[in-house]
């Protein structure tokens, strides 16, 4: 991800997502990332379990390493810096349903997989009407997103690139069908938002 929040430098975020029994995910950005150098360190890791986000924090005197926030509160706040914002893989793929002017660009290898590359424009004005879309509140109304997606021979996306304004998010999908287990942190290490 590259944005004004990263000082124009790319930040790599690695994670795993599961859709099998409700949407769950775990993502982490490396220590010493461009976000930290820009003074916007935020959280190193985030988990989404049972409609709650768990953000890893600095150890506090009471040993609370995680902050629990209801997912609805994060969506209402449109927190662009929260992991699980524009880099949310599920919402990123869903946004393609609003695409127009879809064009085939050509063939290209992505991470050793042969893929067909497509380019499209997504009118973000429509996405702003849906607070659950990840770009809501990140870019101004009237700005369109340019999206490129690489699809392999099985019809599975292997890469997705999205650019809107000064923000670009590139997602590589490394595997599908692999079991993903994401658990809530221990209660003794978790503080609740507003508590």
C-alpha cells in the first residue's frame, strides 16, 4: 500500500482471510515500516473475529496487548489507517462489480502463475453510498478508481491493483482453499474500546 499516510513509500501488509464460516482475517505490517517512519505507526497487527477487530498495541502496565473494537464502530469511523481498510481483500474484489470500461491488457506471469490482466474504472461516487466499502472516507467524492486484476486459468484472481487519488493498494493472492484459523486474543490481554 502506498498513500500520503506512508509518505509516498510502500508498506507491505501480510495476512490471511477466511470466508468459510463468516469473514475472519489476520493481517500484520512489519516493524520499521514507512508508516512508523512517517509518525503514523498505528498497529502492527489486527484480527477480525466474530464482528470485532483486535488491534495489537504497546504493552500497557496492566498487560493489555490488544484493543477490542466492534467492527461496526470501525466502519462508521471510516478509519483509513486501520488495517482492514482499503487493503480488505473481500471488499476489494467486491468493488469490481461496479467496474466500467473493462479492457483486456494481455498475458503476464504473477508469482510464477500465468494470468490474464484486465483494467477497469470503478466510479467511487457509487462506493461512497455504502459505508461498508473500504474506500469510503479515504478519497474525495467524484474520484474514480483505476483497477487492474490478473486472473489465472482457473478464473482465480492472483493480483489486484487499485489506485484512487494518491493511494494505491496492490494485493497478491498467494493461495486459496487453505484452512485459516484466526482466534481472538486471550481476554486477560485485551482491553475493550470505551471500557
